[in-house]
C-alpha cells in the first residue's frame, strides 16, 4: 500500500473535491476513521462522495445531518462498508459519548469492518480509532475555491 501521508490541495470545483476524496479513499481500509472539518459549505459531503466512489459502496451519499449516520454497503464482499456520520446536531452537547451514540443507532455493521467518515467530528471522532485521517476544508468568502489540508494520525 502507498505511504499514507498528509498534503494540501486547492479545489476549484466540486469535481476536484470528489477527485481528492477518491484519491484519499483509495488509501483507506476497514477500521479507519476520516474526520472532516470545516465551516458550513466547505465541501465535507462532496469529499465524502469521492471517498465513497473509491470504496465502491452503495449510494447516494448525501448529508446524514438529520439521521446522524448512514451505512453505505460495500459492493464487493472483500471491501469495507462506509459509515457516513454527521455530528453537527450533537455539537452543543459537550458530554457526547460518540461510541454510545453510534452503538445506539444499531447500524448493523461492525465499526472494525467499515471506514467511518465523520463530518463535524473533530475532537470526538478520533476516539473511534487510532488510525484516522483528519481533513480540514476551508473556503474563502470571495471565491468558490476550497483548500483542503489532510494529515494521518497513526500510533
């Protein structure tokens, strides 16, 4: 497997954001957690679509804000599912137990057999796995160009 390293990219379009997600998604394996952070409209869900594309999971990938999490089943038997989580609704609750919240959803999949992609999860989602990819997306107020900065945190 290729070295999992950090990087920075300018993303002029949604297609570029999807392409970066696909590039990062090819590096993911079961048990990994991806933490997507950035302001509203920064492209977190669009990046998750690219990750889903690389993982070859069932879609469509849309923001799971109102359901907290969606499971996207793998199309191949030897591939991980993708659990797409949005913690935006839980941000006001400082004492959130993320593992308990995910467990209460009865996702019908073992987190160890899936890649977990968490929007708005910084400071919480890292507790799900020692292997996590942090991706920060930013957008300038005067342009549609986004900037992505990513970094792997491994033990």
